[in-house]
C-alpha cells in the first residue's frame, strides 16, 4: 500500500511538473506575442529567445520572432529564421510581405530602396495567398521603381479595387499622367477628389494636366479650388498664374505671379513671366528688363531669361546688348541651339556675315529640324 501510494504521488508530481513547464512556455509565448502587437519588438524578441532556448521547434515563437526582427530592421536574423521555417515546410506569405515592405525603404533605413528584392519578396507573398490592398500597393511601388509601369498600374488598380486607399488613387493617376494618358489620369483624380476633397496635391496634378492639354479655363477652375484650400502653396499659385496667362487674362496672371514672389522671392520663373507680360503684351520694356534681370539674379543659369533679354534688345536694334545676352546664355549652355541661332541674327544685324554663318552651322548641327536656320544659311552662302 505504501509503495502504491508513493508511486501515485510521484506520478502526480510529474504531472504537476509537466503542467508548470507547459504553462511557463505558454506564458512566454503569449507575452512575446503581446509585446509584438504592442510594438515592444525588442522585448518580444527576448521573450521568444528564452522560449526557443528550451524549445527550438516552437514554430509559433519562430514566426512571431521573425516578424519582430523585421520590425527592428534586423534582416540577417530574420532570414535565418525564414530558412529555419522553410526547412520545416513553413513558407508564410506574411513574412515575405513584411520583408518586401522593408526593402521598399518606406522608413528610410537605407540610402535607397531595394526594388528588385522587394519585388521578389512581394511576389512570393502573393503566390502564398496574400491578396490585400496593401500587398498590391507595395508590389505596385516595387514595379514602378523598376520601371515596369504597366505592371505597376495593374497592381494599383487591384489595390484600389480591394481597399480604395487615397495614396493608391494618386499613385495610379500619376503613372497615367507621366505616360501621357491624361484622360485616364483625370478620371482617377476625379475619384480621388471624391475620396479626399481636401487633398491639395490632387488639384495641383489635375491643373498640370489641363495646362498640358491646353484647357486653360479648366486648369483655372481646379487650381483655384486648390488655392482656396491652401493659399500658402506656392506651386498652386504659380500654375494658376500660368493658366491665367495662357488664357490671356493678364491682370489676374500678374496678380498671382506677384503673390508667388511675395510668398517666396526666390521663385525666379515668376519674375521671368512678369517680364514676358510687360514685354510682349504691355510693351513696357523698362519693366520687362527689370523683371528679366531679377529672374537672372535669382538664377544665374536661367538661359530663357538671357534669350528673352537678348530678343528685346535685338528688336530695339540695341545689337551689342543683345549679343551680350546671347553670349551669356551660351556660357551657361553652349549646346543650346536657339542661343546660337539668335546670336546669328545679331551678327546679321551687324553685317558680320562670316560669324553669322558659323553660328547658323552650329545651330543646324545641334538641331537639324530648324528649317529657318537652314534657309538663312543657304541664303547667306549664296550671296
């Protein structure tokens, strides 16, 4: 009886001991998972390390520890765990998704994204059944970074279909915009506006497209909406001023160009366009010269301003001043064909035939589509 009791006690003690061990392991696993979901990734790793020291085959612990490694940007140890899981037949889509996201460098861990590595991991996640809006969005970014524009567009379309994220609308519309599919881009931007009517970047991009299409009234309408939302955004005002200028509403154009300068005096293009209005529309050459000069003062390499000044002086037969501006333009860009052509015109005005012929030859060499230069060269050589 005593031996039987002793055996029962030993069995009971063994059961209690095993139960306590299992409970301790469960406690570490639960605590580690809790730490992971609460963002305490280092603590999660430590808890999983303790558990795995006694039970290396605990797949749940390895899985969550891998996710924690990825959150800590510890790719080397994450890959060790991934190899371990793969060897045991566990190939988990979520891990590949997280690794691909890390390679995209959204948190600026590296100097630049690793698009090819991101593509491989995200495609693997997709093969393993991950098909969320986020996965498609990240895969689109990887394709876009590698120049696979059509594939990127397809993935953004899927992301929108599954999740309707505003960033995906904007990214997809930007692809269509960059590839010249303006009408499709505008369709997407219209949907984006419905989702996020206060997003000023949408109005800016739509305005860009309408300007490119030459639909200036529409550009004005959409850019004004953006300005009303964020009047401090210089790019919106600049494009609105350009839209008014192209729409031949020069007073409104001047108003907004001046507002751009008031907001940021370094925007040299605003001075240039004011010079263009005063020169070509209002024939106020004194003010035009002033604004062209200011454009150059803020950007010494701004060839367009040198050429505009040169043209103004040439028209007024102030030939030496015109030549000086054209030569300055060529100092900044000796391969600019229009500068050579206009310098040739100045030489012709000064009866410097040989110099003009040389500049016309340079013009045609740099731009063989300039028929005006070719005809003028032929005429001079026949004289």
